[in-house]
C-alpha cells in the first residue's frame, strides 16, 4: 500500500471543494465543503451512539437508506444540533444542493459541525451553493478538509493506493475532530471515498 496525494479526490470519479459562505465570522476560514461523485455511488455511514445527535444525522440516515448517494455537503461553525428547526434546515440544504446539481435531494449526505444549540441560518448556505459548486475540482480535497474544520489544529487528509487482483484501487479521506472521540464520536466527522 502506498500513501498518495489527493485526499477524497484520489479515488476515481470524485471532485471536492470548499468555500467561506458566512456561517463563520472569520472570513479567512472555509465553512462549507462539498464532495461529489460523477455517478450515483454506494454509500454507508456509522453514527455516534451518543444520546444527543445533530439533525443532519437523522436526515442523512433517511437519505442513504437505499445505500446510494451522489454528494456530501458539510458546514462548519454551527452543528445544527438541539435546534427546533434542525431537521428542516438539513432537509432544505439537501433540496438546495439537489436542485443546483440536478440530482435528488435524497442523494445528498448532509453534515454540520460547530457550536451546539444555536439556530443555523439557511441563507449563507443558499447563497454559497453556487460558489461551492464552482469550487469543485479534481484537487479540491484540501479545500473541503479545511471547510469541515472547527477546533482542529491541522488539516486531516489522506489517500492510499494498492492492488487487488491486479487492479489498482484508491481510498481517500478527510476528517475533523480534535480530542473529539468522546462522547462516542459525537463531534467527529470523517468522509471516505473509494473507487
């Protein structure tokens, strides 16, 4: 197995990007990330066992019940957790991205990370989606990795390639979380792609 560059874009058929849309006050920090597959991909997820779960987890669980997805969108700066309208915001995010990418909202994985218990305004996300889509490229993994960071002290991105039965395979990933394994991976996010 060889470590290679590319993160989530190392796997064939994936593009990624990240922008600052205005959720975070610091304009130098990206706060919206996107990973898109060229085709409808097999999708699976592992969720926190913590009693408190963010609304995006509920929406994502429903969306990938068929085992398929095309896109992952994640905002940082606000966890969309413990909000009265959290489910609606997560679903609207999926609808907005689905419309922009011309895919079903049910083919979108949605995630949020950041401050808990603050309402999440959909407007920065809605306004940012066109620029977010424009940011997609074959080398966009680092931008996406920066877009999901909160208290992380460094970007977490990796990719490897290896052969199985004479076929070259690649796996790439980005993650966020700094001392966040407890409680029960409640505030840790990892996105992995493979061809």
